[in-house]
C-alpha cells in the first residue's frame, strides 16, 4: 500500500485489526480458550504496529500495542484508596467457620445464602475504569494508601483495557502468577545464577513492583476479579450477580465460585477444593465465604480492617504440596 495510504484509511484498518486482536486476546487470556494460531495473531499485530508507527495519531488507549510496556519508571506514586481495601478475618477449622455462620445468622434475621470463592494466593489490586476505559491500577498497600502501578497492570493481558460497556467503576481482585509460569521463571533464574522466588505470590509481587514495565510484561501474570465497588449504584443485589456482571464486562472471574445455602454444602466445597488444590494451575491458600445478598453485608458492615460478612477459611499448610510443586511444574 505504501504511502498512498491516507490517515483515515489507516485508522479504519487499525480499528479492524484492534477489534480482531482484542477478541483473540480475550479468548486466550480471559477465557483460557486459544482460538487462533500465534502466527495469525503476530501477522495482524505487526501490521497494526506498522500502521500506528506511520500514523501515531491513530493510537488509542485500548490498542493491544499499549500492553508491551516500555517505560522504566523511577518509582511508583502513592495513592489514597477512596474506599479502603479491606482484608479478611481468618479461621483455621470448620468449627470456627460454623461459629462465624452462627454469629452472623444471630444478627441477621432474614435467611441468606453464602457465595463461596477460592482464596487466590496473589497480590490484591484495584482497577479503576472511566467510561469503560482502564485509567488506573494500584496495589492494596496498607489498605488506605497503595502504589499506582497502572503502567505495569496494563501489561497483564487478563486485565481488559476497554470494557464491553462504557461504565465508570472500580473493581478489585487478585493478581497472581500461574504455577507453570512460576516454575519456568525460577528455572530460568536458577540458570542465570539469580535468586529464585520462594512462591508464586512473591514472584507476582516482585513482577508488579518492577520499575521496568517490559520485564513485568514478560512475567505471564494473570488475575481473578472478585469485588465490585458500590454495586448498589448499579442495581446489583448479590455478590454472585456482581461476579456475573463483571464477567460480562470482560473481567476474568474465577469459575469455581458457588452459592451455598446450608453449612453442609460449605463443608463439601472445602473438602472438594482441598483435594483439588494441588491440581489447580494457580496457588490458593483457602476459601472465602461471603454473605451473598448485599443487603446482609449492609446490615453487619465492616470493621476498620475486615468485613463482618465474610471470612477466610485457611487450608492447613500441606507440605506434601510443596514436594508435588517441585515435580509437577518444572
Ligand atoms: N484472595 C482472594 O481470592 C479474595 C477473594 N476471593 N475475595 C476477597 O474478598 C474480600 C475483599 C474485601 C472484602 C472481602 N478477598 C480476597 O483476598 C483478600 C484481599 C486482601 C487480603 C486477601 O487476600
């Protein structure tokens, strides 16, 4: 096409390429469903890079070319979380879990179900969107003050740069390094005589705190989003509905969540995932129980640090799992 190409034609072609590339990327990184050969992806990607290089004015914030990183930051700005990023109370036995359930039901007259979720062992992050575009990402920090790591989070392919609807929202979730990526990274660092990471959580934290965003982009980080801020403003009434809605907007949501009515179902959920834990492609350190209706969450509210409507049940440390990690994932 050479320089006969007008900027307008380039813009149109770039939009087609971005739509196709973002769809392929969504299937691969959010839905874990590879639909295209790398060669086809790379061919379209290279064409887009050439067009944007020739006509820089056509670049938009949700172009896949904006995910490769490239800046070396000299530090991370601090930022105040408008609403504090809460932590979770922990229990270590099923009996304590039953006590939590009894206590909560004593305060809450109405009957309610729990939303059970796996407790992903990564780094808590916050993502802010304005009119559907990703504008800011940060770490939890101490819950009130976090670090602005927007540039690094843009390189995480599971984080959408543009949502399917032009909503202005904040969501929170866990950024983590899959076990396979962790094993490969440590093998590579060992070969280079560099210190290895103790576990995927530390590897994810180290990768997100990289000042060179190109390094972050190579670390194969992913996310599970589990928290929608102020859902009542959107007429969403339950945690399970919020997860569904965030999935429709394009976020990567953990598929193992389950609404359970009775305590016995919670037992079954715990046993099921304690058994499945080793085979999951990501680290979990327990399960999280949340009152599903937001009306119930409103009744009991939060302490300064943790919600009164949720609890984390931590699995007993499983030394057998560490041995398996060495074998299975190298
Ligand atoms: N790690 C998790 O998978 C997880 C989860 N699935 N759900 C929550 O809900 C909390 C967040 C604020 C109120 C309830 N928290 C999680 O992790 C927390 C975040 C900060 C400390 C824990 O890691």
